[in-house]
C-alpha cells in the first residue's frame, strides 16, 4: 500500500475512516447551509460572524474539561454518546427551517449547543487515533483524518449549494441539508460499534486528582515547541480560518453570486486543503519549522485572495490558501500526537483545540464586522496581515529562546 494511505491497512482505522468521511461530508453540508440560512434570515455579515463564533465558543469554554474527560473515560464509548449529542441540535435546526419557523435566535442557540457537544467530542476523537494504529502509523493516520475532513469540505459545500439551489434557495431548503448532517452521525456510531475492541491500544486512564487541568497547562507551558505551535494555530484560528464568513461575503457582496457559486468556492478551497493533508501524510516526521513556513505562506495567500478582481481569479487562489493552512494544521496535530506523553495526550489535544477552535469567537465577529462595514476584500487582507504578523513574531521569539535563526526555522523543511 502507498505510504500515503498506510494507516488504512488497519481494519479498525479503515472502518472508522469510512464512517468519518460520510460524517465529514455532512458537517460541511451543515456549515454551508447554516451560513446561507443566517444570510437569508438577516442579510448581515456580522450576524454570520456571530453564529460562527457561538458555534466555536464552547471550545474555548469547555475544552480543558473535555480533555480531562477524554483522559479519564474510554474514548470509544465517549465518542458514541457525542455523536448523538451533535445530531440532536442539528436535527432541531433542520426541522425548524423546514417548517418555516426558524428565527436568527434559533440558529444562535443551537449553534452554541452543537458547539458544546463538539467541544467534548473533539479531544476524544483526536486522541482516539493513537488507540487505533501503531506508533509508526500515527502521523499518517492523523494526516488521513485531515484528508477525510477536507474530502468532506471538497464534496459538502458544492453539494449543499446545489441542493439548496435545487430546492428553491429559501430557508426551508437549508433545513433539508442541515437534517442530512444529523443523519450522518449515525455512520460514525455504526463504525464505532463495528470495531474489534481487542485490536485497539487504549491509553491508560488518568487518575482522578485535583489540579489535573492545571497539570496539562503546566505541561504545555514547559514545552517551548508546543507554545510556538499553539501560538501559530491561535492566529490561524482567530484571523485566518473564517472562510464561512469571507467566502459568503465575497460570493454575494463582491461578485453578486448565489448559493450554488458560494458552495463551489468551499469545494475549490477544499481541493487545496485535501492536497495539504495528503502532503502531510507523506511526511514521516512532522517538523516545527514546517508549521511556521506553511503558516506564513497562508498569510500571503490570504492577502492575495482579497486582491483578486474577479470571481474566477478569487477561486483560482483558494487552493493555495487551503493547501497552506491545512499543511500547517495537520502537521501541528501530528506533532502534538507524537510528542505528548500518552497520559497527557487528551489534555494537550484539548488545549490545542481550545486555542485553535476557541480563538475563532475572538476573530470571527471582528472579521464579520470588517466585512460588513469595510468590505469582504478588507476582511481578507487585514486577517492575512494579522495572522502573518502573529506567526512571524512567535517564530522570532522561539528562535531567540532556542538560539537558532528564523531563516533556518522557516526554510529547513
């Protein structure tokens, strides 16, 4: 088997990957439909930024506790319950939209509830990978997880746009697409049930004692490499990865396009994202300097996308945006999984997700506000500049601490 897909030789991982791929398509169906729903109900970029922020805010609030739970409870069982917890708010929002009674506050509240379930599911899902495969396949499995997520991004937005357009482009049309996501969690649940428990490699469960969350924070704070990694993903999460907002505003406000063209932009972005994840899957040893270099490349690509004069040229730059950002995120995730102590892995992953996903509630409303009042182009340019400056400053600080040059950190990939 090609080294790019070597982890798929493991039956448990292969079964899980099939269910996860279907669920990932559903996730991007909902992300696209939810964005279109909010725009239909409010016509406001700030409102769109608010619903994205509310969906990600629980990652900021609950991730440390969720990570501790992932270290203390059997991850397979926890994941099964969380599939049901995510399906419920999705089904509720879908039905409200289908019945024509959905209001903006419904989307806000249910986005938060969905985000809370996702906040508790994500650390268990991320750290469960190490229980399905051997250590020498872990980096590949992590990268394939990202490839699966971005395969969903490749298929989901375009499919959502086509379905919404075919169903009339109204609020009720978005409901059917959101409801499809609720059903997709059943495939992950089935995959978890079909696994062979005897072939899993469960990590030892953490003992119950006071200060366990602080212990995880101290562990990360004592690792300068993790501090640099967390800083890079913070700036990407807060100011770089607001594509639901920026692509929606570029499609509608700048280029005057509809739901179909908006969905296609998400799929085009995913082409580069999928390529970035597969590129990371081929790298046997993730490197910190590769993360910094890819993060700075993303900053440049993000700024360029905001300067593109037409819908076609904007779409042409998006694969580079996706390639650079997913290379950064996938490599960061693999580095965490490989270098964290097994008994701390759930907490470290949860802190990583808190920084990455939880940073969006800080940046998304600002980007939405800039997009609404200054224009979508300025939102892209300003977000790219902030992300690049933050990553560069963090890289410089690390080089002084480790007595290496920034050039060697960035270029020796």
